[in-house]
C-alpha cells in the first residue's frame, strides 16, 4: 500500500505550522515516522510546494520509502480540493490501494495505521473505503442554535443515552484507485466504513492551543518516536 502525505508550506490559521516544533521535532515528523515504521506501507508520497520541507526531509529524515512530488502550479493555493491533489498523485503511481494522512495528527500511531490497513485488506471487508472518525455523545446545536441530537431543555436526556454524532477527524482515509474513480474522484467511496478512533490519538492541530494539548499528552503518556 502507498501512503499519501500532502504537506504545504503555509497554513492559514497557524503560520509556520508545518515546522512548528513539538518536543523538539517539527510537526510533520510525527505522522511521517509512523508511516515509515509501518511494514504495511511500501512507499510514502509527499506532495509539497515547500522547498524548505524537501530540504529538511532530505537532510534530517531521509528514508528509502519517501518519494517527494513537487506540487504543480495548477494545484497551488489554499482552495484546491484535496481530492484533486490525490488524483494527481495516484495518476503517477501504479498501485491499487492507498492510505492518505495529514501531518496535523501527531499522535496517530503505527499500530493504529497497521490495524486499519489489515481491516481494509481482510477478505471479508465489504466496503470500498475507510474514513477515520470520532464518536461524540454530547448535546449539539446547529448554527441556528437548534438542538441536533436531543430535545433541548424541554426534556434533558442523559448524555450517555443520546444518539451519537460522528466527526470526520482526518487522521486517515483508505481507498482503492477503483473506488476513487467510481466515486467521482473522492477519497471517501460510495460505501465507506467509518473507523472509530480514540480521542487521544486523533488530536488534530488546527489552533495554537492544540499544540499545547498535544505536548501535554505526549509528556503524560511518555509518547516517544
């Protein structure tokens, strides 16, 4: 299986996020190391617009699995859909199955990646793709403050009795080239399996405070890579 790890130079919400350090290592290092350590993954495709990243990987984190793709001009910018970048990459490599990850999930482990790949490769797997999710049993409201999964103050249910809501956590997507094409170039196929992760491992770095949380979790659980 080939891993797709798109990494861009700039971030809208956190300037310099890709290279911002957690416990002495740049953010991009952690998921990259998990992918390198997986014996289920034969190659890691890093699609990037960053010469700085390319230099850093070649000088500090080089591994024979890594293949860097310079992002073409028509795919540059903050508004290019991820599926277009994926389509570009899978058109280059003759592989049937792919896992796509993001650097913003630094606690995602090799163990979880391998388990998900094994699940996808199992002969009894009847879906066409996998998307990782978190389950929430809290009282949610929509943008108009209308209750979504509960009855509001008129009948306050216990949170453990609420119907769960699922969050796409962007930790990973597993799909085949065939399912990608059949679903109109979408990493989530027409019949996906929703793969639930624990909240600790799926922490997502979107805001400055997320770095603080990730650092604390790594320290508390003696997380090492």
